[in-house]
C-alpha cells in the first residue's frame, strides 16, 4: 500500500513518499537550501488506485538516492471504474465517428478533466504556501491525464507570479492540449520541457474524440 505522508482534508492534496526520504527528513536536513530539488510524479486517472511505487519503479530505479521522490494523488478514483467500461467500448468505435460516443461518455471525460485542472491548481498553491521549507524546488514527470494536472499547476504558478519553484517538466503521452498562447506558462520553469508522444493510446483517442483537439501525447511536432 502507498504510504500517504501528507493529506490536507480541506483540499484533498495528497503526497505519497516513493523514496526513503520523507517530508519530515527534508525539513531537518535541508531547512534553508533553496536549491534542493525533489521529483513529483503525477499518474493518469486510471492509475490513481495503483501502488505508485510500482507504477513509477523505473523512475525510482534511475533517480538519485539522495533526491526525494513523491507521488501526487489527485481524486480521480471515483470515475476510474466508468472509464474501464468506456475504454473497452472504444475498441469498437471508429475514430471518425463521434456518434458512437454517448453523452455520458463525454460528460465523464469532462468531469475527469475538471478534476485534473482543479487538482493542478491545488498543487500549485501547496507548493507556494505549504511546502516552501520542504520542497523549495521540484521537477515534474507525468503521463496521460496527469499532464493536465501539471499543465494546470504551471498555469496557476504563472498566474500568481511564482517562479523558481519548478525546474524540469516531463510530459509523457499527454492527455492535454497546448497552444501558442500557453507558451508563457513555461516561463515559471528554470529547466527543460520534455514531451514524449505515442502513436496509439486509447485514452488519447477518447480525448481527441470528445474534445476535438489533438492531445500533445499524439502530436509529433511537440516531441
């Protein structure tokens, strides 16, 4: 089972320690080091019930043992079972036939997107207000709808003028969209933006079918 090292009952902000270093240790060992960096992993909505250590084992195997790694859990569990059914049905949907999707399918995806966006805003506020002594600098690695969480977090940090918190950002198979107007949100970063796309992913197909936009995870131009 994942060990939640912090949960704010008022905002549903939950962090799970994926490495031996936890927040209490960070406060003791790095109280004034503004360059000390942690890695925050954000999974897709279908993975919120999974053991995050197992989901991110490849990242943990390659990460610096002195750099803490956390999983950010966002409250998408409630709709995960709905999408298990939808994804099974999607195998029989022609990509160009929007009529095969039900209104409930579209509403379910929109609900997940809303949760992801709001969770990203809460994450941004947590980094600014609650964790400066613990997490003075972070990098993000995310996949699928988790990239929407990260994008929303960067948007909120930019809106609030909070720079020098985020270093690198890795977006893998992103179920989110980016336009030229969104480029300014990356001004809050001090490091690199890396995008990884995949030619076939059912979640991304569903995202495109319901939104009409090509998700960044399917966009070769964004690699």
